C-alpha cells in the first residue's frame, strides 16, 4: 500500500534533478547530432542528413558483425554466470564447510578493476610465457593462440567476464535465498520431497523475481563491455572480437565522426531496449504465476 | 541441525565445487601478486609459481612505483579515494531516499507532462542554439529551466492522457542505465567544456567527476534499494503512523536502521563501480583528478611486456577493494548483514 504525503517531494527531487540534469544533455546532444553529418577532424560545418547516418549504419556489415559478437559474449557469459552463481549461492546458503571463508573470498573478483583483470588475463593467457600455456603443454597443446584467434579470443573474453561477474550474481541470489522462509522446506521435508524436487518446486520459483532482475542487470551491463576487450584484444584479430561500445569508440574518438557515432549509440540503445522488453515479456507470465 | 544443512554426500560435492571455484577465483590474484615481486629475468624465462622456490623475489617494481618513477601514484590514489567515497555516499543516500519514496508514497505523473518536458527541452535547445545564437551551455540551461518550470506548472492543471505511476518512474530511472555510456561520457565532456567557458570549471575537477558518478550510480541504487524497502514489513511503519510520527522520522529513525544490510551492500556495489570506472574518468579528467584505472591502463601501452611493473600498478588498484571486502566480511560475521532483515 502506498500513501500520500507532501514530504514525498523532498525524498524524490534530489535524485530526480541529478538524473535529469546529467542525462538530458547527452540525450539532447546525441539525438540531435545523430541526424547530422558532424566531424571534428577534419572540421566540417554540421549538415542535416535526416536518417542518413542510420541508413548507412544498417547497411554496414561491420555493424551487424559487431552486434552479433556482443550478443554472443553477453548471452553466453551471463548464462554461465547465472548457473555457476546460483549453484555457489545454494551451497553457501546450505552451510557448506568453510562457508564463512568462501563467502568473503568469492566476492573479490567483482571488486577488481576490469582494466586490471584484463591486464592479468593477458599475462596468464600469453601463448609463450603464460602459466596456462604451460598447463596446456602438459596436455600436449603448446602455444595455443588464446588472444589472436577468433574462437579462442571470444572464449577468453567470456571467461574473464564469468570470472569477474559471477560474484555479483552470487551475492544477489544469496541475499534472496536468505529471505526464503524455513517452514516451507520443513513442510517439504515432511512430505519426503528430495532436494531436486525442493529446488524446482520451492527454491527456483521463489527466486524467480530476483533471478529475473539479476540476469537483466548483467545482460544490459554485458552489452556495454569495453575495457576488458580493449585491453585484452583491442577488438582483434581484425574486428572479430569488437563489441558495440568499442566500435563506437573507434568511430567517435579515432575518426571523430560524431554524427555517425551518435546514430550508432541510438541503434545500440534500441537493440538493448528491444532485448530488454522481449526478455521481460517472455518472463512476465511466469512471474505472475508465482506471485 | 537445521533444514538448511546439507546431508551426506551432497555436502562433500558442494565443498568440492566451492573449492574448485575458489581455485579459479584466486589463481589470477595470486599470479598478479607474485609477478609484482619478480625480476625482469624471472618473467621472461617462463612461468614460475613459488617465491623463494623457483624464483627469487625482488622489490624492484614496488620501489620504482612508490618512489614515483611510474607516474603520480600518490596523487591518483587520493583522487580515486575521495571521489569514490563521496560519490557512493551521496548516491546511496539520495538514491535510497528516492527508492523509499517510490515504494511507500503514491506518485502520479501525467504522460503529457513528461512529453512537455522533453519537447520544451529539445525545442528550447535547438532554438537557442540555431536561431537565437546562444552558446551550447547557455541554450541548454535556458531550455532545461524552461522545460522544468513548464512541466511542473502543467502538472498542476488537469491534463488528459495516461497517468504514469511509481513503477513507470522506477523504470525511467533504471532505463538511464541502458544508455550506452560512451556517448554519455563524450557528451558530458562537451557540456563540461562549455560550462568551463562560462566560468564553471568542471572538467578535471572534484565536483564534475563526483556529480557524473552520482548520476550514473543512482539508477542501480534505486533499483536495489527499492527491492530491499519493499521487502521490509510495513506493520512497523504503520504502527508509527498511528502514533503520528512524521514520515521523515519514520524513514531516518526506523527504516534506515532496519535496512542497514541493504544500504551497506548497495554502498559497496556503488563504491566498486566508481572505483573501477574507466570511461568517464578517461574523458572527464586529465591530470589533477585522474583515477587509478586510467593510470593502470596507461601502464599497458607505455610498458608493453614489463609485467612486474604492470602487476604492481594493478595491485595498487586492487588492494583497497580487497581490504574493503575484509571489513565487509567482519560486518557480515557480526550479523549486521545477515540477521537484520528477518
């Protein structure tokens, strides 16, 4: 139940003003420039081109390639993060031995700067001097091209994402698991429901709302990936690991093609919005069923 | 033995899984820690794992780093700390107030009011910029003030059209987070530069960077805190309302203490986000308020394969967050983060 009280304005206006001020300018600026041909280098006067930038982008195979790469990285890494994060959270919630130690140490990766993670990954994945190469040599696969061949490079980026962000999924799901009432499980145990049945019958449905939220956050954030890719592969080999943000960076800050970059970012926004809406639409019936 | 405990073999399988994940989590951190103590020869000669056993640790990388040969580390560290702490405190405070309001109070905004705001803001900006010939910043400020005034004024009168409720406002806040940060960062840089021409220096200042970080942390704070507040039992607040306790005292005296676990977790997530943020710091700072991620990333391009010094620099960015995790774990163990919700 919500109530009405004039003090609500005092509560909400600070946040509202800050977000309005900081978000309206980028919006106005990039939406207006996305309909213009505007370059800083070489400087040419801005010219209105309507949907020209958008049309040009949609015909550019590089855009589709980059969008596809980003989608693969985002979906596979978030799926892995969710499965691993949920399993670990379940174990921690069930008082696995040494749970206190695990609980703390598992959070660490989330707190490490992505730039630093990427630098460490470069060292570990180095094809001649890295420790992973030594391990693979023992198995008979020396000098694998971890960062210089498309499939390996995408796999490496996904592993780094999983390493870094599984803790976030775990933290959120663990917080959710701890709010679940004990008595439901006691009742289930009396009915002789095994752990598998308890998980699919009780835990998973009750965790669905928070799962949806966590996966949504991670999906959106994964689409914006840049620093890891930037430091690890620089988008290479060629453009095979380039992501949407990195593409925008290349267009905007190497070629200073502002109109094109703004149009790209709006297409990016549309892609994310569509994915988000489809995702929520698919899950809505399930969420309501378990309310 | 409670229902929550695992029985029999499941317990050991779970332990094995956790240990495996622990190894995966810790190896990279261990690796960067030992690499920072290696000599150049120890790096190039192939992977070595145990200090004193298969390589002789040296302090070269660290002494070079701390003596300032690798850039202004002390200054950068302080900038990162100050900006990180203040931005996450402000974002958590402002954001949880808004989140509480959105959970407990009724908000009704007419869709038309929002449309008026956007149209006037856009139109005013375009008019000011291309017709009246104002500068970018001036026309933007005029357009913003006019749009806000008109929107508030229009909400007083009866307007037709759909009404947006609390959920829509939350969605609007959270959707700010979807906006690709690269364009927001560059557009903010341009706005800050324009403001600088008017006499408000914002590029490479404490205010400019903190303000940007607060704004970009707010959506996540509001999303997280809304869930925590919604899970709180409303009966306590209703009891207080029966006793005529004013709303602000209910919030600061009852709700905030009850939601400490949520507030601390949110603060931690915000701090980690701000501390590690790369893109905004890259565009909005250049020397005085440069943050650690920029410095660390710079090591890569400047120093190529000098892993020992890169590792030391990376560790400077990593260690404070590790210490924070330690403090947090103490809070967790003292029950602050666990029992409070129940």
